[in-house]
C-alpha cells in the first residue's frame, strides 16, 4: 500500500510542476500582451497599414472604423504619406474589407490615390504578408501598423518575422474599454499568440 502511495506521489509532483509552469507562462504572456498594448511607437513612416476587421452591409464595423479613423489621423497629422487597407471578402459579403475601408477613408477626406489595398487576406498574418507585398510594389520602406491595442503584440510579432521595418501605432479610441469587453479579446489574442509561438518552435 505504501509503495503504491509513493508511486502516486512521484507521479503527481511532476504533473503539478508542469501545471504550475504552464500557468505561469500563460499568465506572463497575458501580462506581456497587456503591457505591449500601451506601447505607442508612432513616428514618421512611409505608410500606415490598417489591419482588417469585420464589415457589415458595406460599412466598416465600429472596431474597424476606429482603426481607419486612426490611420486617417496619422495621414492628416503628417506621420505617413499613404495608407494600405487590408482584408479580403468575408463570408456573406460582396465587397472586401479593404475596399470598404478605402471608401470610408476617402469619405473622411483622404485622397483616393494615396490609399492602397490588398484584398486577398483573411487573417492577421495574411494582412501583413500581403501588405508587405504592396509596400514593395510601391517602394515603401517603413510602416506604422494600426490595430486595437491588445492586438498589437501579435501583429508586431508577425511583422518582425516578415522582416518589415514596422512600428506599433495602436488606436487611441479602441472600443474595448472595460475589462468585460477586454477579457474575451485578450483570451483570443493569447490563444493565437501562444499557438503561433508553438508552431514557430516546431518548424
């Protein structure tokens, strides 16, 4: 009986240790995402890259509007000379996120000829990969990445892996204001961030 108990104890100790390590890693990752969300590297750059978001009835969602509005402000304030809208055609839609975003920015007074778009992406990594292609085609070297604050750490990790010379420029008016709305977004970001880190290790 005593031998069986000792075997159980020996099995439990490494399991508890592993659970503790995972918990600390997950908690540390969440804190790093939150901390990075407060990092604003806005500076002079060639172009602002707006990461795609949902659209409804040919109009940007409220979250997407805030991203576009921030890019428009960056252009009007002279931080960038051009904007790249990203995002393909989502399920149930006829037009792409990028096309609807471009139209919205033009309505805000941005000249149409300084707004470029990529319409083939459906996820953040693709947004940035396709945006980098547009940058190369147009001769842009530096970019301000525009998205919601809690999205920035993952987005900048993708940008860095793509070799982009990019800087974080989170929206100052994100709709994710209360922790009731922030927590689901944070959990989602952490899930994809950790998942991507794991896939990188396995490559």
